């Protein structure tokens, strides 16, 4: 299973580290900061880092979004055509109702949101 984590701050980085510790090896990071990506690769918690979703989302089975709610919606909007058919999108934002309603209008019907 290939896992993509969008946003490698405290939450995303913790997910990456926990998943790597649990034995997952195909973990990829997406972040707008190259230094953050390089650090995560050097720490061994992601296999490779990307500044945009286009290069890796078509290959990812599970995408974990660890961004602020409005940023998560913007990222999803900008990348909606890159998600792998049948993949799962999981968010870690704390505000759900408005966020999830908007996400549902953006994504294709063949993408499952958890």
C-alpha cells in the first residue's frame, strides 16, 4: 500500500513516523517546504517528498491530509483530478461538518473520504 501524507508538520509528521514504525515502507510526503521534505527523508519517515500532489497522488492508495481546513479544501480542489481511482482520502482536521460538506462537492464519486 502506498500512503501519501499532505502536510508534514506535527500531525502529518507524527502520522508518517508512526506508520513507518508500524512497518509501512511506501510513505510519501507532500509539503510546500523543500527543507521539511528533505528532513523527513533524512529521518527515514518518508520514502520521497513532493512539493505538489501531481507527481505522486495518482499512485497513492491512501492520502492523509494534515492541513488547516481551508488549506485542505484548496489542496483538494487543486489536486482533485490526480487522486488515484478508488483511493481513500483521510483528513486530520478538527472541524468536520463544513469541511466534509465542501470536500464532498469537490471530489469525484469514486474517491472515498474518511
